[in-house]
C-alpha cells in the first residue's frame, strides 16, 4: 500500500471530511469507494471479466453433486 498518499490531519480536518462525505449522495459515495478499491487492487477498468469455469468441475454421482 502506498502510504505517501496519506497525510496527517487534525481532528477538525477529519470532521470536515466526514461532513463532506455525508453531504454526498449514496451513489457518489459508492462511486468514490469503487474508485479507491480499483486503485488499491490495481484493477484496470475494462468491465466485468468472464468467470473462469475451468477452475473446478462438478459431477453427479448417485443423485449428489461432488467436486
């Protein structure tokens, strides 16, 4: 995690941040959270990736599924 992006702040500044985000709509907050998650995990915004279905398989034996 890149800790150079963070800075020390006073309690008053932290309170201002909290009030700022409370003034935003839920959609805006979720969008910002998703952007921070993408940055943290270094995800490129290419849309949804298809599920890799070759990772495991399930077979039916005697009416029960086994992996």
